[in-house]
C-alpha cells in the first residue's frame, strides 16, 4: 500500500474510532443523571447513591487488573487477537451491561443496577485499553497526542450532551404514571445497548488496519521497566481523580454564599462550562499538536474555540453578560497552547502550572474570581489525559497493551480522590478541600518536567 493510501486509510479509521470515544463519554456522563434518579427511586442515603460512581470506576480497576494479570501469565490478550477484535469485544460487553438495566428495573434491585453498571464499565475498560493505543498507532508517533486529543474532544462532546439527553429521556419522556420509578430507564438503556451493538457490527465490517504483535509475546510485566510508564501510571491516577473531584464538588462550591450562592439548578448550568471547557481545549489541542503549520494552525484553533463556546452558550441559555468572563480564560488557554509549542510534555507542564494557580485562587479568594477560576480549570484539564497517555506508552512496542491496561487501571483515582476531598470538605470546608486536587496537579507538574522521560542510553528526549 502506498503512503498516500495508507494515510487516507488511517484518517478514515480515526473517524470511525472517534465514535467510540463519543459513546463511552456519553454513557459515563449518564451516571451523573443516574445517581440522583436511583437515589430517589430507592430512597438512598448520599453514601449509598455514590456507590453508582464507586461501582463504575471500581470496575475499571478490577477489569484492568484482570487484564494485566492475564498479560503476565498467558501473554497480552490484545496483542494476540488484535486491537480491532478487542474493541468489538468491549462494545459487546458494554451492550450487555446496558441490556441488564431491563431486568434490574423489572426486579427493582439497586444491587442489580450496580452489577449492570459494572458490566458496562468492564466493557469500557477493554475499549480504553485497546482504543487509546490504537489511535496513537494510526499515524506518526510525533502526532499521536494530536490524534488522541481529537478523539478525546468527541469524548467530551458526549460527556457534555449526555446529561441533557439522558435527563430528558429518564426524568421526563419515559417517566409517566403508567411507567413509574425504575421502569423509566428500561427503554433508554435498551437504546444505548443497541447503539453499542450496532457500532460493534459496523467496526467488524470496517476496513481498519490490523496491529497485532509480530514479535514474541512474553508473559512478564516488562512494561513496568519503562520509566515513563511507571511514573505515568500515577499521573493518570492523580489526573482522573483531580478532574472528577473538581467536577463532583463544583456545584457545592458554586452554592457557597461567598462564591456565587447559586441554587442547584443554576450551578449545574455553569458546570457545563467546566466540562465544555475540556471539550474546547481538546479540540484546540488536537490542532495545536498536529502537523498544521503557521497561521492556519492558530486561526483554526481560534475558530474552533469560538464555535464551541457558542454551542455551550446556546445549550445553557445563560445571559451572555454573566458568562463573558469565560472568554478571558479561553484567551489565556489559547496563549498557553502557543507556549506549549506543540510539544506534549511541555504543554502538560504549562497546563499543570495554570491549574495550580487557578486552584490557589479558588482556595483563597471569593466571588467571581473564585467562581470563574474553578470553572476555567476545565480548559486546562483538556489535553492532560491524551498527553499523559501518549508519553507513558512511548517506546513500549509489544508491551503497549500491557502498559495501557495499567494506565486504564489507574482511572480508579476517580473513585478515591473525590472521597478524600469530601472528607476534607466536611472537616475544613469546601474551599480548603481543594488542596487535595492541588497536590494531584503538583505530581502532574513533576511528570511533565521529568517523569515522562524514558531511560534510553544514547538518546535525547525533546522538551
């Protein structure tokens, strides 16, 4: 196959794979709707309701741990069957989890719902292990972060619109006097399960490049010998934990009298700018870290940022004179990308510094400065997952899937750090609870400066 044909095939494959990222962003974000819904249906305490997220993120850890143990005992499964088959398997497993919502509603069992969520998460674990490195492999290594940022942008788009669509379907459209309680989730999750199966069928017949291990597969934890992966594991833990912690506590923060004094409903609208900011930053990051050159790159970044801001603005329906402050952070984010000079580690370092500065403002200030500093963090969180992931798997070769399973395992940070921040919030207040994510970003600063560098004699790592 010629280089032109290969490039075209890679581009078409990336288009297909971005659908995967959209789907798991969508289904993950639905947990924000599902948690209050199940709390009301089963009359749960706050602790019991939070088992929804704990079951979901905990299953990521268990699934990844099982995968890693398999890779060091019988050999890396995805390296044997190929990324495409791994993706199909993950989609089917997530579809089964969605279909299990039907009997969960029939028997009105909260435990059954948690089991169904865990099944969805197991499927997403396989998808993450296979799809993230697969996207990184579809093209030049130098632009791997660009491709992952593009895919993650669609993931954020799914994350942004899911509460709107899911909330309408579950709380309004299917919740009727004839269809009360848990029954209103039956049809929506049957639809989502069907979407997963259709996507699996589509990918099964799609012409995607086959990447399987051509070298001998060794049943050893060799991936951990790579310094960039070893420190990258903790980087994923702290990044996911910090992002989820901030997002989970944002409404409580915006309700504080000395910050904004919002109601739950108003605070939720502003939360869209936090998650929407991550979406904007990821699409900008995809362009920034791509091979587009000169003024075209910077005009494209600015254009994408403006269009996506307008979309979020129209979705939230907040008065422009109340949200124009967000544009200030958007401009700062734009120039931060320019300072990053399209280098993943450098960009990660700069963004970690900005987030730390914004968190300090969130801790020690009040009013609009504090409010928009916290909301603006989403913009700087944007490229972190993609950049950490590509830096961590660089040079792993036949141990890429094994390393990927370890990285996905550390998504468990999303279950642990929010609990830690919650404990500190109860003891010292919401403002001071932000010291938990602040320490997490301090670690990310270390990873961007030094932790990402592999131990390679005779080679230089650009920064």
